[in-house]
C-alpha cells in the first residue's frame, strides 16, 4: 500500500536532467534518481516497521549510580534487549582521566558517536530495548561541565554542540527515562567498589560538579521520566527493592509491559 502510494508520487514528480546530448549520461542520471527514490522508500518503510509498537527505556545517572546493573536486571525481568555502554574498550577514557584538558573533546566526540549508534541499534533490533546511558547526558551535562571547568575550549564545545543538535534532530525521545539519583558519597563508594584502575584519578570536584548538573538537568527534562533514589534502594541485593522499582515502572508507563 505504502509502496504503491509513493510510486504514484514518483511518477507525478518531474525529473530534472541536464542534457549534454549524451544518451549514456542521461541514463546514468536517471539511474541515480531511481536509486535515490528507492532508498527513500525503503527508509520510510523501515521507520514504520521499527516503531510499530516497539518500546525503548533509557537509563540515566552519574557514574556509580548503578545504570549498567539495573539495565541488566530490567532486561532479564521483562525479556527485553539490553544495550550497554561500552567503557572498557574506550580508547580515550584512560587518557582523559590523566589529562582532561587535552582529551576532553576527543572523548566527547567518541561518546557522541557511540550513543547515536546505540539509538540506531535500538531501532533496528526489532525488540523492546533497555539502554544504559543516553545521548542527552553528554550534550547537557558532560560537555557543558568540561567547558565550564575550563577543560574544553569554546571552539571545541561549539563544534560538539552543533554535531549533537544535528544527530538529535533524527531521533525521538524514549518511552520512559529512568533517572538514578544518588548522593556524592554513594557515587564515590560505588566507583571504588567496581575497581576500575583508570577511575582512581577522578577528582572529587569533578564528580560533585557532574552530580549537580545531573540533578538540574533531570528537573528540566520534559519527557516521561521516573526518578529512583539510589541512596534508599538496594536494587542488587534486595528483591523487595527491585520489585518496588518494577512496580513504579509499570505504573509510569500505564501497563506497557503487560
């Protein structure tokens, strides 16, 4: 039905061809027009298929708040596809914590690419998905924080934002955003527990500044959201606390999982 409708539109649209008297050139131009049309048609059908009843939940929160753990627990409970943030294979992360000013722009561009790829992956896997980390956090929290602290210059910051705005124009908000709120002592304790060597050099003022920006950002986020106070929830060891989280999620999205 869709192909038939668009095909009629194609037939009614004029094809602008500059003729230099060469039939072979005209054929090549017409072939390119047909290929471009077929590509647009396939993309339109693909968008309908990928968004027909499929749901996406994004988890957001500072490092150490428990996003990765909760992503796995929710994906397992609801039998959804989990999409994780890949940290250990990041080629910039260790350099960044050693010299933030030198590597801040490189790191943020790397993360922006990965986050955008996660969005594309979540749309193309034909499954409901739970995703660890969001595209928004880099643009609204990490990059502005680095710029404000003098760790990213204005030229790089503006270049980064323009790229983010372009990418963001192609995506839609998640069905639900889960924000994991935690105090700085909780974050520091959780970061220490996981024992990543490159995180040993993270500055306390950097963690504190990020946490403040996270809390300000979630207050201004206008999409559907659920805030979980990690200081008061033991999601890993308490089945009761995890059950509370599941119940809150189901209540927020009005029976989405049923």
